[in-house]
C-alpha cells in the first residue's frame, strides 16, 4: 500500500510519500510544506515535516510512536541544531524519544527554499 499527498512533485519525480512492506513503513523525506506551500524558517519546516509524517503514519494505523529510525538532512547545521532537540521531543511527546536518529548536513535539498528534510522508518 502506498500513500501520497497529491502534490505535483510526486508525479513529476515519480515517487511515493510512504510505502508499507510487511510490518515496516518507509516514509520518503518529509519537508516543511502544507500542500504546495513551503513554510519559512527551519523551526517551522521541521515542525511541519513531523506533522506530515504523523499524517502519513496515521493512514497505516500508526503514529510517530512507531518510528524506529529517522534521518534529518539540513542545509545549515548551526541553524538547525538548536531546534532539533526541542522539536523532536515535542513531536514524539516525550523528553527522551526512543528513536535512532542521524542528522546530516547537505548543501542542497530538492527545492532551494527547503532547509530540512526528514526520512522515517516505522514498525507496526
């Protein structure tokens, strides 16, 4: 079973937002968009990426509580790092998210205005 948001770039690039294989759900990198609007600022984009992930996971009867691994790709580590801890803790609803997490600096993401992208793996 695959899931999408119905955005133009899904069809343009030929990918899905999420796919389930057995008891594992793989989410493509989630970004700070509401529909086709990309939010401004690293914190807003990070919060929205987690919200988008939660929405996709709910379609499979799961939630962020099922996430076992995440990878954050950021354009500016110095800008992102102060928000990463507080935003992650808020998204997972606990002071110690039990999620394997990697943060990686990169020079560019899919669209120039993107500051962060987060990929997730969940188990159900």
